[in-house]
C-alpha cells in the first residue's frame, strides 16, 4: 500500500511537470518581441528580435538537422551568420527545446524531458528579472525590481567564435575573467574547438591566436593607434578601434560606423577573418585582418631574425645586423656583449626600422618614460637586449618604454612599422660603419639610424619614422 502511494505521488509530479512545460510552450507561442520575461518562453520556431531588427535569437542547426542549438545571428543574413551559441557543447536532439527564466533570474535551456542543456549560471536571486536582445547583438538579463534595471548577466561576457562591435577581447583584472574567442570544432559544428584568440597582457597588449599549446599568430603589441603588425588599422574610418587600459580591465574593442555590419570570426584552423556585410550584393565580404602571408606565422625566423616577404629569396628570413644564422634556426651574435654587472658598458644599438615589434612576454613596460630614458635604462641593464617606444601617438620617435631581455622573436617587416633598437657589441660598430654610415655610440643624443627591415639604408626619416 505504501509502495503504491509512493508511485502515485511520483506519477503526479511527472504529470504536473509536463503540464507546466506545456503551459509554458503555449503561453508565449510566436514570441516576436525583443524581451523574455517570467512566465514567457522561447520554443523552437520562436524568436526574439532586437528592437531595430539587427539581430535575432532562436534555434538553428548548422549541420545535422537533429542537432539543435540556441544562438544569435545577424537578421540580414540569417543563421549563416551566427555570432553566439548558448549550448555549443550540449546540442539538443530534437525540436522540443525551450528557453525560460527561472525564479532567480537565470536563463535555462531545457530539452523535452525538462533536463537543463545550458544555463547562464546566474548567482543571486532576482525574481523579477527579464532578458532582452539589444540591437548590438548582446543578450542581457536585467533585474527589474525596484526600478533597478541593472545587468545580471550578458552574452557579451561569454563570446563564442565571433567578435562583433561593442564586444571586448581582454581581461577583467578585478575578477580574473577573460573575454576570448574559441573556434568551432568544424564549420558545421559549434562545439568548442582547438583554437583560441586571447588578449596577452604580459607586456604591451597583444592579440594572440593559440591552437592547442602552440602560438599560431600575433597581431603585434598595441602602439597607441593600432596593433603594430596590422598597419591597415591606421585608417579607422569604418571600424574605429581602441585598447582600453584601466585599473580593472585591459581590453580591445571595435565599433562600427554608419550602420555597417561587421564581424571577426576565428575559424576552426585558427585563422582570423573580418567579414563585412555588403547591402547591395547581400553577401559577407572578407576584409583582411589576421594572418596575411608566411611572415605572420609565429616565430617564423627564430631568435633575432626577421621576416620580409619582399626578400629576393625564400624562406624570407634574415638576421638583424650583428647576428648570423644558426644551423638549427634563428640567429646568434657575431660578437659577445661587453657589459659589467655595475652597468658599465661599451655596447651600442642598431636601429631596425619598419617592423612589427617582437613578442613582449619577456618585456617590461614603463609608459611614463621617454625614448631617451628608455635607451639609457636599457644600456645600464646588461640583460636588456632591445628597446622601443611603447606609444607612437604624438609623432616623433614615440614615447613610453618597452625593453626586452633574453631573446626577441616574431619580428617582421610591415608597412608603417616601428623602430626597434637592438643591442650590439662595440666591435660590430666598425663593420656597420663600413657597410652603411656612422652610428652614434651610447649614450647619444639621438637613436642611431641604420636600415629598415626591408634592407634599405636610410636616415632618421626612414620607413619606420
């Protein structure tokens, strides 16, 4: 008798759950607004559309029809332009999925059995919360009680493989949270892939692509106007960009002007591509950003080497003046440095012009120093092998100081590149004088002009000035 009573109780609970779920499905069928509040839901076939119509939230299948995902896409091109996926690693097996807000303000994606396929993992308790799809493409959950309207959760804090205008790529220094892109497993599979695009904040801000445990590509450090390896960013008319540096965050963000739709997508093989929507042709057109040639492969030429696609022969690698190629790759010094532990030195510097600055993981940065102070500090530090201006705003030689210790890697020639000053032994001076023209020893009133990375001799108004 007791067992029968228990079974009846369990059956009643199941019937109640399915009745409640059915009620949810029918209570808001055909939702077409931009807001999801308590008591409403999004079922497969329903959508949220942002107020201006720019973005749509709904269910889609990029590959097998039996695998259903909840995502956000650009309305103009439909599910071919998905920019965010909720349940990327937990696809639904049919079209019975439903998105609801629980009693605490959390978003829940339920399957037909009522099991949670994805959750926003919202902390706290907000009984009157509502979710809204903004015209920026950001899905936000706000606390509606007490006239607050504060954001509890937002999709922009949880990127997939796409960066759109207004999103951040970087790190929250207060919480440790990271805003990064993670590739899809395949073009038709949103599952978490092997490649990531992150903001490296160890030296100067630098966007880096990793595939597995290997660095694949680096934009070059931010120089105050653009990432030093992407001179195309020097024309910010269409996509103004900035790197935000605050006590609580370091992040890259871009904006779109004149209503232009743009997205940066990290492919499953680690390639970053900017796509722009062309209204006349109604297609997404590639607009270069990221790897452009072999010289963009990370550390292509090894330590103290630089890569130049304009070189007469492959593999486009040569050594900085004062260095020669190693049999196993990279370059080594022709002559040892002459620097004592107390900072006394006869070393000099050679200027390599027009380059993407090296990886700054082994660099120190002082934005308050002048370039003259930077040279003096590097000269006095026997471990310092190179220095450069950290900020090129304001013209001239730039300001701020970035100094490298150990080795410098991943240097390439680029149009509108920067000047890099590399430490050499005094014995190399005569050879360089004979090859080019006189170079000032340290300390000097101005950095020594030598040649740019393209192999051209020139003065202080050379290609990188």
